[in-house]
């Protein structure tokens, strides 16, 4: 899509690869890229006690959780109720993911390793939920995860097919089984490398960008399924369970042992982020707090230093992008998460100036799946919208050059209203998946009662 000659020329936006450090290959000009999920919403009126910090538990802005009278306080484990510090970290991770997928700055993977943080938070919540029967917890997680994925697949697959993609031709005899990954993503959902017309509304690589984040869904699903066994092992041999994924990364993430295809990508993803997931267990079980802080931070710094040293000698096509360097990603993320969790406060309300972001943090946590699934597709959708500037003679003549040089900045500005629109349009599917009442904008603000509800309340106020 090239703008008319009357205006400036739009630079090709940097929308890095299909997913951040995720499974699947991406075109070399895009590299590999991230994110996020993992707070999946909550039942509205549960018929049995529900873990208020588990994915699926409602997030209410600024409201401290009320533990039930039957709950016994844990001695070493995290306090009951929502931890707003963890909610803050999840929101920061999502914002960083959007930053990275628009600007493509490799140093962002060092500044804040979003994926390691996201998996650690999800692991902590999973460990907390596994105080209940494992099968029920797994079933609940899967139930909350799949409907948003189905909606996403129902939207993007027809566009891929209309763009000329022929799965039977491109994927071979197993094409139907591969497409089933859009229903239950135990493997990598397939997509065409190129789709549509080069001069059409979307770039030819839009499908790679849109479907790329699904690698995280696959990894999260396998971590959820493996969590009962991992938690069992962690409680018996904590250090071995914690460090085993790093050792596996040193084997499969360095080329020492090569596993071909998507199986290799899935194993590598599991290895790279496995220790972060188990760190979530350690945080929830109170194990991290038993380690002297100076010792934990010193060891974490050693892991991080090793990660940077390894990265320096194994730079990928995008330089210091840790997503291209599995062992560096694993060790840097591990050390980074240890420090974040070692210094973790226990906030049931956001303190000080952070309180002004309470509603946004609540919204992003209640709609984390929607934001993560759709953000890359919406980034691509900003391109045809912004290109309309060159169709306005006054703007293209007077501001064309300035607009060209700040194009990616405008993409970042425009994508947030589009994300808000998507939250309103399909975010409520997360509520249905969690078996709760639908909410269009769940930022913690209590909805105003309907007129009939106000009448009933007014009528009831006269009854004694």
C-alpha cells in the first residue's frame, strides 16, 4: 500500500513477527516477537467458593477482597484476595507487548521481559487454585480460555480464505487436523505467509501478524495441563523442578539437540518459560520469602549477567532481541522475575499516585485475553486507517512529511481506541466463558441500576 504521490511516503511500520518468542517461523524481515496472557476473567455469582485471585475471579477496582469466614490464613503463603501488585505487573506487560509489536525496539525485551512476567503471574494463580481438585481447575481454565480463541478464529479464518489461502493445498493431507488448533490450540494454528493483494487494505503479512500471538495460548494451555504434576514435583524437589527448564533450554534452545518443526518450537517455549511458571509456584507457596533477600537478588543478578553474556555472543537477526536467543531469554527473564517477586509488596489497593490508574488496571486484567489476542490484528488495522491522510489534499500537502516520520507513533496512538472498541465488541465473551453476567467495560465501576431496578429499590425502601 503506497500513498499517492501528492503526499509523503509512509515508511513500512515495524510490526515485529508473529509473536514474541513464540512457536512458528516468521518472515525474516519481521523477526520473532511477544506477549501475553493471562488473567482470564471470573464467575459473577459462583455456587461454590471461588479463589478470588484465580483467572476467572472478578477484578474490582480498589476493593479489598473479603475472605470467607471458613478460610484459614496461610502462614507462609500469599495473603488471600486480589494482589494489585500482580495486576499492575500484568497491565505493564500488556502495554509493553503493544509497544514492542509496533516499534520493534529490541531493547524492550531486556528492559521488561513481558512473557516471563506473564507466565510467572499465571503460575502463581494456578498454584493458588490447585488447592482445589486439579481436574476442576484445569477444566475451568480451559473453559475460560477457549471461547475467546473461537471468536478470534471465526473472524480471521474467513478473511484468510477470502484472501486466497487454500489450506488443503498449503498444509497437505493433515490440513483439517491442523485447522482444529483454532478450536483447541494444543498445536500451532496454521496461517498463510502471504494473504491478500499487495495493494489492498492490509499488508500481505497481516495473517502472520494477526495469528502470531496464538503461540502463547498454546504454551499457556500446556502449562495449565502440566501444572498439577509440576506443583507436585515442586513441593518435593523444589530446586530441581525450578531449574530443570533452564537446563532443558540449554539443550534444546542452543542447537545442541534439534527438534524439528512445531514440536521443537513448543518444547523450546515450554523450556524457556518453564522456570518462570514454577517461580510463580514459589511465590505463591512462600518459598521465595524464605530465601534471604540479599542471596536471592545476588543469584538473580548472576543469572541475568549470564543471559546478557550469552546474548552478546549469539546475537540474532534483530541484534539484542532476546526473543531470538532462547537461553538468554530464559536466564534473563528468570532473574528479572525473581527480583520482581522478591520485592513484591502485598497490595489490596494501589497506593499513592498509582491509584489514579486503578480502573485501567482493572479493565486490562478483566480483558487480558481479548487485548492479547487482538492487539496485533488491530495494529495492522491502523495502517489502512492512517493511510487515509494522504487522501486529504490539505493534510498530505502540509503535513505529509511530518506524518511519514512519525507514522509508527500514530499507529501507537490509534491502536488503543481500536483495542477499546474490540473490548466492547467481543470482550464480553470472556464473561460468558467464565459463566458470569456480561459486562461491556469491566473497569470496576459499579453499573448504574436500570430504571426498573431503581423503581423496585424505591418501592422497597417504603417497606418495613
